[in-house]
């Protein structure tokens, strides 16, 4: 099969022939029809993810067709249209059985723990537990664009923060996951303040339902600006970037008893920020919660919103490319200048 591979971190991806993946006994091999290009792939390509070793094939936001099925897989057949969360659970530990495979101690992370979906084929283990059927009404590009960004934002806002209609939601960073949060917040009837340093993603946030936007200027007190624009502070705020500055801005922009959700992955020096514990968290009774991925069991609720017309992930996809362009798409993320989601659809 063809796959886009880098042999060393930071080097250009090369598309070349490699061996097809073996079909797990309890899993399937999927023919990849579309795969999103995510900033998490960029982090791994830069060498920032300790779970990734080179040579490596990135890609975790896939959609495709089941091509072969292991002997112990019961729920799927060749030809089924499928996707999966990027965090695959073992399916039998207490966390998985309790409905939250995202904290499984024996998890496999597509495109990180092993080779991913910047390739013609992908092996998915424990398919009966992890694989998700796609409705015929949802296209492969749309499903790949939904990827980890829409699903992570959905779990963060709906399952973790319990965002309510009429509440103010502040979104710090309008990349793919931030724009996904705009769309989901609008779908549940929240008031949304989208925050970024660039005009293009803010314009897209407005088109997706943001009530207000804030372009951050150097030296600006973002927390105060958020409190002013929301009449006292956001009820829910997310850091969609995973950097120290946006984390602090998110906390400081909350109203009393507000909820901060950490969606952006903090790496390197951003992994251990200082926390204003007494004046903000303790005195103002702020809740700080993390979120990462979504379990397969929560896909039906999300897919139901899409089928009902309340969400349209296709609006997030601003560019489709060939596999040979994947390396350029990753490199373009160095500039933080784009808006929307890029999807590989030509293999």
C-alpha cells in the first residue's frame, strides 16, 4: 500500500510503498477513504509527543470501508462504512466497561501508539468495541473532518462542562477544535465569544455561529476583555490551544463558579503552568477539568445531531488534498495562518 512516512522528526513526508497492515484477530483492516490533517499530527511530526517514534505514518482522523475482518470480530463485515475515535480502548477493563475508553490504561492511540491513516489501509484492533458505523447520509470527507476535533469538542462541552442554553462560552483559539466548539455551542443555544489573534479564523467563527469575537492584541488583558464582553465572565471557557497564555486567559475570563475545560494538549514548557489557586480557583470556586477524545459509545449522540441537521461538520472542511500533499499541509501549520480543516481524500 501507499503511505506518507517520515523517517526523522521534522523531515518532509515521503509517499512510498509499504507492507499492508496485518488484520488483528479481534479487529479489521479499513481501506482509508479520507483522513484529516490535525495539529496533533504536527506535534508528533515535530517530535513533541513521547509516544511517537520514527519512522512513522501519522493520521488519526479517518473514515473508510472495512476491507477484511478478523476471526474474532462479530459486528462488522467487509464493505461497512466506518470511523473510530482516535483513542481505542481495550474493551474489557473497568474504565472501558464503565463507558470511558478515553482513560483506558491499555489504550491504543491511532497514529501515535502505532502507524496511522496517512495510508491506503489501517488496522483497527478490538473493532467490536471501538469501531463506529457511519450513516449513509454522512460522507467520508465530512466524517474525517469531524475527526478528533468535533468529537473532542463535543465531549468537552456536552459531557464534561455540561454547557447549557443561554450560557456564555469563551473559546480561546479558533483552530479546528475551537471552530468545532463554536458550532457545537451554537447548536445547544449558548452565547459564544470566539477569541484568536488572526482575522481569518474569527471570520469563520462568526459564520459558524459565534455571538461575539475578540481579536487579541499584544499586551491586552484578555481576561478582563472577556469579562467585559460577557457581562461578568464566561460560564464555560476552553483553552483550545494548550499553551500557558491561553490557559491563564481562560481561567481569568470566567465568572464565579465558571468551568474551564482543557482541550488543547499542553506540551513542553506548557505542561506545568502556574495556577492562580487562591484568588481565582479557590475564592471564585472555579472548576478545572481536562478532556481528551471521545469513547465510541458517545458517537450515536453526535451523529444524531448531524443527521438531524443541528451540526454540519462539512462546513469546517476548507481544503481537500492528495496523500502526496500531506507533508506540505503539516509544514503549513508552522505558520498558524490557516482556517478550517484540511482532509486527505485522494490516495
